[in-house]
C-alpha cells in the first residue's frame, strides 16, 4: 500500500508532470506480481496428474475489500486490488481448461506488524478486524474445497460472505434484467470465440 497520496502531481524543472514511483511500486507488487505468479501457477499446476475428479490443483488469489470498494482513498492500492478481482474473473476459462481451480479471498483489515503504525486506531474504534489465522483458514477452505471455482470470500472478522456468486445473482436487479441478459449473451460469445484479441503489432 502507498505511504503517501499518489494523485498529487509533482513536476520537474520544466513543469512536466512526473510519474508516481509510489503508485508504480504498488501496482508492480500487487497486480503485476499477482499476474506473474498466477501465470506460473497455471503453467506448473497444469502439468500435475489429474485426481479422480479431474483436478490438477488450486490457486487462491488474495485481493482485499478494497478490490470491491474504494473507500480507503489509497488510489494505487484500490486499483491494484480491483485488478486482482479482474484476474480472478478473467482466468477462469484458462484455468478450467487446465483442470486448475482459481478462487480468491478479500480480507478486510488484518493487524500485522506491517500495519502496527495505524492499526491501533482501528482496533481502538471497536471495528471488527481479522487475525492472520482467520485469513489463513479462509485461504485453506478456498484451496481445499473442490466445489469452489471462481469464488471470492469476504473475510471481515466474524463475517464471511461470498462475493462473486452474490454479484452474479444480483446482476438483474443491479442492471435491469434486459441489460444483464444482453451482457450474459455477449460474455458467452466471447467465451466461445476466444475473447478480445487485437491484431499483432506491426513494427
């Protein structure tokens, strides 16, 4: 997570805006690091022998409540964790073709030594928090439950809520059933045709 705001802009001696090295660092670790790890995981797990039910293994991505809500104001962190939710959704077809399950968890605030500087104020306010063990249990369930595929569990203290299937169930109420049906049809078309592909770069 960033240690200072990334939406404020610094300029060089000529008045040109400078890139935020802080934002790029967060995106490199949280999003690019997750993408690279997911790619390697699919590659190697896809070589495993299949179990009796056709499974070759499981990957659990760690996003955050910030992957669904943007209320923290930490723009790079929120964007990176939304990106991890996008990877969870976008990886399902490839993962299924390899016999690999990809799920996620979305922890709320979890006190660790890294968060000691500001975490006390959260716990002092009486807000529900996690423990590392609690988050670890959620990861274990997502990893070992062979009925889970493409799920993401909110982990917020005593509250455990499935996010992805709930979102799908509410799509008609959210968008209107007509728009939800059109988008579902479009999604099936993309799945059957291999998705968006830009032509190869020339040069």
